[in-house]
């Protein structure tokens, strides 16, 4: 980013030296030799990606249905990228009206699925240190987890 904006701040040279040092360590690491050639090329050219796995690979490893994830991102990002429409919709919101409830339900549903998946991950990390939810809550969490893992069409 500093190169793209043409920064001439005094600390830029030090940051660039640190980047070069870290890139050298990365390239010298034994695992780098087994990396995909495309990834190696990006690292060597200075275009190191933020992750060594693609988003679809990360979804697969996390047990998330990639199509469902993409649909979620597309739907939720429409709120960000069409900000005036979102504000207009909120201004038209009337508590208790079916149209208003429907408007709010979809983002909440998408968020709930990924929240359930996050809770599952926390349970895997912390195990019995976390209190066990009651049966109705477990059933709800499992239903949402199935949706995130298999997508809407294949959840059951």
C-alpha cells in the first residue's frame, strides 16, 4: 500500500527492509518448497496473498458449503454496496409489519447460521469448559450448522 500511494514517510525504508527480511525467511522455510507454484510465484514477486489457501479451500476445511457462503456474501454485501437503498429500507421499517419483519429476517438468518458454526468451533476448542446448551438450543444449533455445512437445499 505504501508503494501504491507513493509514501515518502521516514519509516517506509525500515518497513520495506522488514518485509524483505520476512520474505527471505518465508522462502527459506522447508514448507515453502512444497507450496503450489502459483503461490511461490506470487510470494517471490512481492504479491504475497493474505492466505495460502483459497477461500473455497478454507471453507472446505472449515466444513462450510462454498455455494452457501458465496450466496451469503453476495446478499450481505448488497447492503454495503447499496447503502442508500439500505438506509431507505430502514426508514420505511414499521415494527410488526410483515414486510418489515421479512426485510430484517434474511440478514439475521444468514448471521445466525455462521454464529452457530462459530459456537460449534468454540465448543471444539474449549470442550467441557463451556456449559452444555439445553436440548432445544442444541437442536436449533445443529439445524443451522447443517445449513451452513450443506447449503439450504441439502441441509436435511
